């Protein structure tokens, strides 16, 4: 009987321990899920408020600075050529300065509110690639973008363009520049995808670049903001990067 009682006590103790372990595990999982949910909501809120501020700044620059610079340019163009003997050189100098200001403000507007972001994702990607073509002339750029594309939410498109731009920054800031960069936007069932192929001469270069930690950061941010998936892998001398997201996913 003594052994039976000890066995019963031992069994009850083990059951209590198992219950505590299960309860602790459940609480830990719940806390992790709750933390992840709060983090996602906070990041989405931050991005939405930033987007609103960017739009407001872009409108201010477009309706204020650009119009004023245009007015100043027209005033200089209409200067009387007989004011001084050097008026022509002064005029040219100011016109060049205003042209630089105009270009800088235009670039600022496109940074704050990317072109076509509210209208067409393919056009927005094309515009982004065109800007990078000017910066990186050593690489050959190829784009495969559909003419027709279902409307994406502006926030959705901003996230994609922001991460795509960040991907270009990370890869193209390395010492080795790829020979060719291919950008493709396509649908596969209920999934949308942007694929970027960076073609190099040497497989060793790709093996080194694919270990950059910032690529993993892109994956985490993409997953948090719009539940997307970013993955990358090496195929011979090509670094293949894909941004996948569900076409019916919503930011909420």
C-alpha cells in the first residue's frame, strides 16, 4: 500500500508538472503571437503615416517650389539683354542653377511619392528601374512588365517599391556590378511576384553576395508589412531574388 500511495503521489506530481509545462508553453506562444501582431500593426501604422507625410511634402514641393522656380526661370529668360555687358553670362549662370534646383526638387518629389504608385505598379517599377539605369550604366537592364495589372493599394505598392529599391541599393553597392539585371513582374495563381535576376561573370561572386545579411532583413520587413515572402538563391552565376505576395492580401 505504501508503494501504491507513492506511485499515486508521483503520478499526480508528474501530471501537475506536465500541466505547468503545457500552460507555460501556451502562455509563451500567446505572448509571442501577441507581440508579433502588435509589431505588425505598429509598423503598418508607421508606414501609413509616413506615406501621408511624404504625399503632403511632395504636394508642397510640386505646388510651391517648382512653380516658384519656373516663375524665376521665366523672369531671367525675359531679362533685358542691354542691362550690362555680362548680362548674358549672368543669365546663363542663373539658368543652370535653376535647372539643377528643378532636377533636385523633381527627384525629391519622386522619392517622397514615387511616380505612378497610385495608378499602375508596372509603370511604377519601370520608372524606378529607369532611375537606376542612369545610376548604374555598367549593367544591362532588361524588364518584363505586363501592360495590364490589377490595382494594388497605394500602401501595398509603396512597400513593394521601397523594398525593391532597397534590394537594388544592397546589391549594387557591392564592388562587383552584375553584367545584366532582369526585372520581371508576373502572376502565378493567387500569387503576385517580382523576380530580379542579377547575372554575374563568376559563381564565386554570387556565392559571396548571397550571404549579405541585409537580404534577410528584407525578408523580415516584407513579411511584417504585407505578409509577403522574399527569398533568394544562386543558380550558377545568377543571383535570383523573388518578392512574392498574395494578390488578395490587405494591409489592415
